[in-house]
C-alpha cells in the first residue's frame, strides 16, 4: 500500500470511467479515499494518495419533484410507518438516511424544532416544524426503550424501506419517482411559494449555494419582480443627463514665450 501514488489513483480513475457514468466512478473514488484515510490513521501509510485527485464532472440535470396532486396520490398509496416517513420527508426535506437515523431526542415539540445531527454535510441544522410535520410526528407510537422515531418492533431502526416505497409508487402510478425526489419536492414547493433560495439552502443543509441554484428556475415571478425595479431608470425625467460635466481649459501661451516655428 505504501507504494501506491497519486498517479496510480488517477490511472485507476481513468480506467474505471471507460463506459461508466461519472457519478458511478466518483462514488468509487470516495470509498477509495476513505479506505486510504483509514490506512493513514492506522499507520499503514504516511499520506493518502487519493487526496488531491479531482472528481469527474457529473452531468446531473434531473430534478423531479411531485405536484400537489401527485403527492396526494403517493400518500394515499402508503400506509403504516411508510405513510409517516413519506409525509415527514415532504415537509422536512430530510434525506432518507437522516430520516431513518432520526431520534426522539432530536425533536423539540415545545420549540417546534427538528435537529439534524448526522448530516451528509457534517453540519448540524435545525428545521422549524410546520403543523403537518408536528402532527405527523406526534401521531407516531413510540416503541418502548427505543430512541428511534422510525423503528421495527424490536426497537432497531429501519435499515431500508426500498421495497415498501417501490410498491407504493407503483400503486400511485409514479414509477419514475425516487425517494430522494421527496427532498426535491420539499425544496421546489418552497421556491414556488416564494421563499428565498438562501432559506432553502439552510433548510436543506447544502454546502454550497450552487447546489441550491438548481431550484431558481421555479421562481419566475420572483425573478420578474427583481428586474422590474430597474424600469424607468433610463427615462429622462428620472435620471437627467447633466448639461456640462466638466470643461477642459485650453492654455493660452504668453506673448514672447511662443516657440518660433
């Protein structure tokens, strides 16, 4: 392992990207970087050779969000714990992993605040609960001695809900919808309702603002209102051009000091 260099890692990356999506290779590189970081921590290596190897550029143009009618169809197709999970996702924007790791200690019903500790961005964020989210969480029966909100009868958290969600979306006729699209739906609904992108960024916990900008096109009214403030600024009665800004004085030579031609 100590003989592996950054050039070797870059070569492996180039080899893997042949015939594969950039996102697939990037996920592999993240895993490889983590393996090397553990090797450094355990003193099998001095440096991480994957550090500094840039990720491939991903072309991710997919932004699927549910309309209000589609969301109602999906909720109608859900039952039991899945119904609560989907509704919480739609009204909180939590990722699936964050939802399944949610604990009762993370919820402050008095202040109506939900705290996300195990965030993908490694940042703790706080989400204000609306009435729908609060009622949904209050309706969930707590399993004795289990700290998890969504858990099995033995108190262990759900490891995966894929089978139930796939069946529900099929019943709803929404087979192109992924669970992550519920997070997109939460953000899209906020933007459509006129909330600023800065607020959406904080609620989603995005590291960079560029990640939030993908929702900007959903707020055409706000964009139109923004540029409308410039109307009339170029009209004469609003901004009048000054008659004389400055005058250049031409020096007059004194008699006797003129150069003879």
